[in-house]
């Protein structure tokens, strides 16, 4: 009968109230998390309206004059548009190709180590850099790549060169950035894949060995298929912030000499918004960047669902 209550005789509201009463402390534990996202993630979304205004603090968000799409047109038509978009895309692709795959390879290598002690030591050493402050990491990178530094002294006899500071050479920045990201994050991110590998039943490997499968064949036929759902989900999540290259590290490493390859959308937004006080223009650029990330996320999720049935929703 249309409009009839469920078979239990209770409306959804009464069932929710009963569940809340029964698990009130669980709901109470979730309140700080909900408050965090409401205050720091959703509430600031209302501030995106300044991207369509000539915002001034004296007039406020609702009192500033409207500019429409003027800031977006200015950004797309600016001299720096193609440079920072190209740099952002290239650095994102390099990170996706090398930094995203490094934890997967590390997890596979650690999974193949039979000695539990050696595996634990190697895993601990690999994820320790993740807990080092970003300031310290960038300081180490600068020290290693400076003129006369260890890397320069190593490369000069092998490849030649002038011994110039590597962070003063535009063509070297992307390699330095990606390698430092791999060193800092690969061990920590490999934990997710190692956890996924524990869900693969050992009997599958035993059956494969009885059938004469080599170690490489076991990886191809058992390990990688078992990792595929996790890799897919992590890839979809990664696509959601593909254009949000970690500007903190770039700001600590780059300088005007290497803007040609190091300047990305997020660092351009930082300079325009905080250094030049052009809040509306920087908000328009940030909104443009977020829109691209949203499109990439939706596209990756839909393609994944069609190809292998794995998706976020």
C-alpha cells in the first residue's frame, strides 16, 4: 500500500531516535569530526563568492562590488596562465607516474621478504622520513643539492657539469621534487598496500606453488589482482587533488630563477593572494583549480566503475 510504514511499524524518524538513544556515546564521539568538517571545510565554501567580486575588507563579502567572470577571463588571458598550468600538469603527471607507484613497488618488495625481522626493520626505516618536519626535509634537500654538496660532488665525475646549485637549474627541479616526495612518503603510503596484501589468503600461494608457479607468476596472478581494488580506490582519491601539488614544499624549495618550471597554480595563488593582496583574483584561480580537480575525480570514478567495477560511489 502506498505510503505504508515499514513492516516494523516504526517510521524512519522513530528508528533513528531509538538508534541515537542506544548508541548516543558513539554519536557523541563523531561530533568533533563533524564539527571540524563543518567549520573548516564546508563553512569556508561561502567565501568562494569573492571570486566573483572586487573584494575589499572594508566592504566585506556581501558589500563588495560584483565582477562576474572578470577575474577568470583575466587569469586565462594572462601571460602566466599556460606556464603555471603546464608546470602543474607536468609535475602532477610525474608524481602520479613515480611517486604514486613507488609505495606499491615497495609494498610488493616488503611482502616478498620472508624474514619477519628484516621486513619490520626495512618498513620502519622506510616510513621514518614521513614524520620528519617538512622544513627539515627541504633543508636537507637544499644541503644535498647545493653547489659543492654531496650530490653535486657525485654527479660531476659521472656526468660532468659546472657544479652549480641544482635548485638554481630549472630543468632539475621536477626530478628533485619527485625524488624527495618518494623518499618522504613512499614508506608511509606503502602501509596501506601492505594491509591490503594481508587479506590475500596464504592458501592461494600454496596452491600456486604446488602447480609449479614461480614467484613472478604468483605476483602476477595472485598478488597484483589482490591489490587492484586498493590501487583503484587510491588512484581515484589521488585524481581528486591532482592539480593541488604540495605548494608548501615548492615554496620552500623554489626561487625566482626556476619559476619557469617550478611555479604552479597553488604557488601563484599564494603570491597573488597573500603577497599582492589580490584576494578576489587568487580566489578565482583557486576555484578554477578546484573545478578541474572535481572533473578529474568524477571522470576517474566513472571510468573505474565501467572498467573493473571498483569505485568510490
